[in-house]
């Protein structure tokens, strides 16, 4: 396979703190010899594990970009044993546009893996992460939120993997993140995911959903900041002991075992949610109504939960289209699980 057209202005093997770019040549009407410049920070201090921290996989999700930008400007070489690679805005064109997909090629980076070195801009970015950054990493944290069309209870997530040892290490890293909720997540479509690429490479991987509505809140940013530190402590990369308050925090373990967790709209209309995020839901209970927007006097369509559990996600904002996910109900596996952020042994 041909080499990636992306070049890094940082040296991944040099000790110290480096702030630079992943430079992707991109010729367009406004710049014949232009480039997409994706900011990157590398902090290395000798031998040790490597943690790859990413945000902005989707451009309308902001906790990752905020928290990783702050971390890149504050984390010091002396805080690290090994290496931290920080990419706050993976799909930089999408981030600049405030959209889920790239305005250049409409590419959804989180459906573009393994990518192509001679493909679209989005496919070239995916290829670089797949072939150049993932091989460097032992631990990968990809920070997501709901963007403009979903809202979530704040959770860290892993998938169910065939390798029991890898699964256990991922779950330990998820608990160390210490979000209010921790999810064993079912993806409706896992083809092309960054998640799948990382997991198939045998790495420890944690993702998140930390809110939504196309913005970040004080609470969601605080969850992300504590979580990143906890994840790094678990990996053994972070040498300083932050006040993680891990001893006083717990998480609720959730599970999405099958497709009945998802409620999909079969109508266009005005959405009325009948449960708030975090509420308990009983099977058969009305969780949403869709009202006809074209005339008055019509009875709304009721959507009922297919299973009991906790309302973990909802459509956002108030208008819904046929095919949209209206709500996600997750099983409550265990409450009050202590957050543990101590380093793993290598």
C-alpha cells in the first residue's frame, strides 16, 4: 500500500513537549497548494506505555476538543512516564464547520476506517490513524458526545470483545474513567468505526458519550476532565497523583444487550419525550409521542419501551424524522461500583 500523504511536524520518538500538526495536502479553489492542518501534541518521557487521546471525531461534539486542548497546554513532561499523543480535533474540517461530517467530502470519520491513502480527505485521515498512530498506542480514549441530534447520560463505554483479557483491561480502563455511568455498548452499525479498528488491533479502548445538544456543559466538561486523568492513571502513563476523588465516586454499570434497547421513529413530526434522561423505564411504558405537524385534531403516535431499564439516550432537539433514534433504554447491571483509577502493572 502506498504511503500516507499526511506528514507530521512532530517527532513521536523525541522526549519533551511538542505541539505541531498532521499536514494533509489539499488543493482547492481558495488555496491551490493548501493543506488541512490537524493540531497534535506529543509529550514523551522515556520508555513506557503510549496513550492516544482523541476528540472531534465528529465535529459537533465539544467535550473532547475542550478538555484535550486544555490538557495539551498544561500536561508536562515530568507528569508522564512513556508517551501521550493528543489529537483534540480528529476530523478537523468537520470541527471547523461545527458539523458531524466533513464539509469537504461529507465524510463521517467514524465510518471511514480503515481508510485509504489515495481516497477522500476523510479516508486519508482515517488511514493515517489506522496505519501510523494506532501502532504507536497501547491505550486509546476517544471522547464523544451526542452532537446536535442526540443527548446522553454521561457515560464511558466499551464493547463486548471475544478476547476475555482484552475485555477485562478495557473494562478496568472504563471504570477508571469514572463517569457517572459506564456502558457495555451495542453499536447498530460497527462497520468503519475507529472503535473497531482500535479493538481489532488489540489495544485497550474506551469511548464516551458525555451529553449532547451540540454544546458542552460545566458538568460534562468536568466529567471529561476527571475521566481523562483517571484513564491516564490507569494506563500508567500519568506519574502524578491528581486529586481524582476516586474513593468517593461510584459509577452505574449499564448494558445494551440487543436491538430492543433502541426505539426508532416511524413517522415525521413533533417529538414529545415522556421520560427524562436517567429516568427508570418499564417495558410497555410510553416513552415518547410524535405529533402531526401538518394539522390539528390528530392523536399523536405513541412509542412504548420494548424493555425495562434506564433512559440512556434521547433524540435532540424537538423535531423527529422517520428513521431517527428516538430513545435508548439500557439495562441497569449494577449500581454503586467504586471508581478505581490506580495504574495497571506492566
